[in-house]
């Protein structure tokens, strides 16, 4: 499966999971996987992949081996921020209620870091030793 199709499938899954109304009790088991937690977990994972890709792009750019890097971290960061924002916006409770609020915040932070690393990788000039 090409990477663009995979990203599209994950984005549709995140949007569907975050927007779909979930009929769950006010108190949820700490180990239960609710739709909000699942969407926030996937968005956070995509954001962390973007952070790792951004760090690799920054390292490659510093060494001068890659003339144009940073596309994957930008895309992963934007998907992570959109997914995390949707989860946070649709969460009916705060932290610990099972609606994925904490994971959504983590996805927003990881997505922001991914985009920031990609920007650094795109603007950084190679060092002259």
C-alpha cells in the first residue's frame, strides 16, 4: 500500500473516531479502550513518528546529504494536530474520563514539535567545517 493511501486511511479513521458520538458511561475503566482514547492514541503515534522523522531530516540536512527534506514530518504533524484537536474539541470530560482528552493534548504537542523540526530542517543550512 503506498504511503499516501495509508495516510489517507488513517486520516479518515481519525476523523470518524473523533466525530462519532460515543455512548459511554461517565466513569470508564482505566484499561478500557474507548473511541476517544483510540483516536487520541493513533494521532499521538502519528505525531511521534513525525517527531522522529523531523529529527532524522534535521540530521540529514545538517550533514548536507539531503537537499530537500521535511515533507513527512510536516504531513504527520498536521494530521496529528488535526486529530488531536478534534479529540480535544469533542471530549465531554477532562483528564481521566475516558474521552481521550490527555492523548489529544499529547497529539497536539507532538504534532507541533514535528512541524517545528520540519521547519528547522528546511531552513537550516549545512555547516561548513
